[in-house]
C-alpha cells in the first residue's frame, strides 16, 4: 500500500513539474503585458506581413502563433510577435524562410528574438518597440 501511495505522489509531483516547465517556456505573457502597459492594444491578426510570414512558416511545417499590437494613439506603429513552439522552431524557420531571414539577420545577437518569440516592428517607433519587447 505504501509503494502505491508513493508512486502516485511521485507521479503527481513529476507531472506538476513538467506542466510548469512547459507553461513557463513562452515569454509571450510577459511581452504582452509590457506592450499593453506601454499603451499598445492587441488587434486582429489579419495583417498582410504577418499572414505572409505565417503562411511561409507553416509550409515548412513549423507551428507559429501571430500576435499583432497597435499603438493606441498612432496609425503607423504595429508590433508583430511571432510565438513559436520552441527556440528550435525559430532556428529551423530562419534556415528555411527567406522572409524571416530578412527581419532577423543573426538570431544569437538579435534584440528581436526573446526566448521562443520574434518581434517584427513596423512603423516609426521600432527602437521603442524593441525596448518594450526586451523588458
């Protein structure tokens, strides 16, 4: 009886640790909060640039979620966040996607990459968007 109880407790603890590990892999939650705090709002994901990149990446069998933020008081400032399943998916995508290569030259040195997310700043406030992204 003690062995069965120990196994159940051990499996529960291991399962909880794995779930926390998978949940904490994405930096998107913090990035979203930073943009909202800076006056950006989430807008429809129907953005031509974002849709082009997403379609190209999905051809290469990489799953990506596109998030688009717009500065509330501006017409021209959009921040597109590509959220990948893992950092490995970003690296695979950079090898295969000419479009993404145009935005991110060197993944290791880029301030446009944070964990499993990539920023594509569109507009006049690109440097400000990069600072918000990396907070």
